[in-house]
């Protein structure tokens, strides 16, 4: 399920007491934990579900956007961004805060989708949110045009290579994008075969960021 979300209305609104109670229950499970590190909304807090997500730390997010300046003269400014396994949407929302032209969020978890919607509402931002399994989303949306792709699957996720192969066929053939892949640190870099070229690798504690051209 995909929708555009703005602060003025919720496209998933379903009348009925049971739905309203469920919405209230979900809101109570959100906590203000995460602070945006830069851009127009720097310092503003984001809501994070109590369980099921692992938001990128401020240090990691700052590193991501600093490194993107080495690939694009103005970083994310004006760029199209895809946030896969979006969780709270912290990376994509940070990109919007720093001037991204458009952002699409993809996550299969209901709690994550609600957190993203809540965070967009708080900041009065417009974005596309897809409540979908990442594999399904990439298979259905061929010939898409994105400059930057964030990929932050659960640690020890076994299908990263397959996801990258889908990303390669998902993008327009003439479009070269930067893939930012976050994972728990491992000695050996992932083998994405011919689908992506590793161009930069950085370690932050037990987390590492890998940058690929796809």
C-alpha cells in the first residue's frame, strides 16, 4: 500500500470506534527519542516506536550526510531519495530537512509506517510512504529515478545481495545512484557481484556504512 502523506489529512482514515482505539494505542507506543542533526529542522525530535526498530544514531546520520557531499556538490539538496527499511524514517526525514527534492519511505512494519506518518505530520512535510515489503516494492516499481538510496535492513539480514540486484533493475538504466548500506561491522565487505561497486567504507563502533555506485 502506497500513499502520499501530508499533515492536513491521513489517507488511511477509517471511521469506527475500533479503528480510533487502535490509532490511540499506537500513538501511546511512540516515544520522542531521536533528534534531527541538521538542516531546516535540525534539533527537532522524532517519534520512535518502543520496539522493532534500530534508528541510526546522530553520529551515523551526520557521517552519512557529510560523506554524501563527496559524491554530490550540494549533498542531498534537490536530490531524489529512497529510504528502504525506513524504520522511523530518520534518514529520509533528515534528507528532507537538508533540502532533498523528494523522498520515498518503504517499510513493511505497521508501527514503523505510523511513526513515519507521525514524524511527517509533526514537521508538516510531504512525502511518499509505502507500507510494503521492500522486495515487493522494488519488483513493482521499475524504471524509477532516484539519486540516493538508503538501505538499513535488520542486522544479520540474509537477503541484502538479492535486494541490491533488485535495486539495479528497479532504477532507470541511464541513472547511476549512490547506495548507502548500513550494517553491523564485519571484516569482509559484502559481495554484490556486478550489481554495485563499493567506493567507500567507514566504521563507527559496531556499525559500518558502505557506499556503492549502482
